């Protein structure tokens, strides 16, 4: 799946814009308790 996304989207995206979009997505993912809970259950707790 990553390869398809990379080939069709990421390779055509300005690296700086991709970086800002990733930071915004990380911030949005951690913005609510519900999304944090899902992320913890999916990926575990770090630290």
C-alpha cells in the first residue's frame, strides 16, 4: 500500500509541504482523547 501511495502521491509532492502536512496530521491525531486511545491501542505506549 505504501508503494502505491508513494508512486501516485508522495513523489509528486513538495517535500516541505509533505512535512507540514505530516506535522498537522500528527497534531490532529493527538488532539482528542478518543484518537489518542485508538492510537495507544493500535501502536502501544512509548516511553
